[in-house]
C-alpha cells in the first residue's frame, strides 16, 4: 500500500541486524519503506496488541536460527509464510482451511496486525504466529528448506523507476526465499500493477531455483480456488484494475534439503 499511499505518511525505517543474522555484511543497507501506523487503534484492538500479540509474536534469537519445532503447540505438517499480510484476510482464511499447517505472517502496519489479532480467538486460530518487523529479518533467521509455501500478495508496487529498488520482490529476496523454501515448495505472488507483474515474472523466470508454473493465460489471470482474495485485491477490482497471479515451484536441490 505504501507505493500507492503516495502521501506524507510514508516513512522509512532502518533495519539493522541483518548482517548478524545472515553471517555477513549485506551488500546495501536495507530500509523498510511504508507506513507503520495509521488511525489510532480502538480500545479493544489496543488490548489485543498488549495481551495477545506477545503470545503470538516471534522474537529473533540473539544467535543462530529460529527453532520452528518450538513455535506451534502441535507439530504442524508444514510451515507456510505470508509476507505483508495487510489486514490478514488471506492469512486467516488459509489458517482456518489448513489447521494442520503452521502459518507465519509478517506485517509491520500496526492497524493491519490489530485487525488480524481480532480474528484469532473468535476463529480459534491456534496455528498462526506473527513477525511484526521487516520480513527479510525473519527470512534470514529461518532454517534452510523449512518452509512449504510462501505468499507475497499485492506488495507495494513502487511504480516510479527511481523507487523500483524498494520492491520486496527482487532477485535478492528470491535468493533468500530459495534458501528457506523446501524442494517443490510453492511461491505465490500477486499484483494489480502490470509493470510489477512483468518485473516479478522476469526475476522468477530467470532465477535458477524457481520454475514458473503457468501453462496458459488463465493461470495468471485467475486465482486457484484455494487462494482466497485479499482486501487489496478487492479494492483493486472495485477500482477497475484486474489482478495478476504468479505461481512458481522451488526446484529440487541435488542435496538432502527437503522440507524439514
Ligand atoms: C499493498 S499492501 C498489501 C496487503 C495485503 N497483502 C493485501 O493484499 O491486502 C503491502 C503490505 O506489505 C507490508 N510490507 C511491506 N514491506 C514489508 C516487509 N519488508 N516486511 C513485512 N511487511 C511488509 C506493508 O506494511 C503493507 O501492509
């Protein structure tokens, strides 16, 4: 949303700590662009942020990686990751449909996080954990080949050429995702910005670890039935913009890294 928010509320936040987690200096200092806060939270939302969020939030370990086996009360069949879940419509629908899967949702926008928290107890979603900082920090701390599916849905398009370097879908992010995704794991991307779709496709298709799964135009013009819509998609359609979808498979490694 930040790219289309396009107003004075956009801020950038420096994200330290990546070099420590990934074991080396990142080539460029990373910044997180976008709004972290919108309207003041309602009283009930504030209570959820103070009481429920600490129980669901993932803290990065000071050293080493995240131990996924300790994250969920029951060992999940697989762990799926959503980056930038917005208000959480897709994440909660998936978590409700797949109670045997563990879900990690990443979002920095406080009002979106509060909306998702409001769904957790009424829908008894014991299989969601949240990371409320830059998703790239979490990715750097996840074990290799540990994630069974990744969603990046309607990421901020940053349509101006001088802002393209802010796009979350980049070769660098794909490199990181290819490390944490299990063999045959699926990457799901969506956007309503044709230029960003072409950008995503070029990077995914040229990445040695990913295979684009589309066979016919219907595959990128429509969602499969197990892919619930997000708020951003619904807003885009209401404004007359169509959505584009990209599914890719993490190609099998030659070594032993299948899903943990
Ligand atoms: C355009 S919105 C789309 C939200 C949602 N996926 C949807 O389709 O309705 C993009 C979201 O990604 C979040 N975001 C952007 N960069 C992020 C990052 N590095 N880590 C976590 N969240 C991020 C923003 O805060 C914003 O809420």
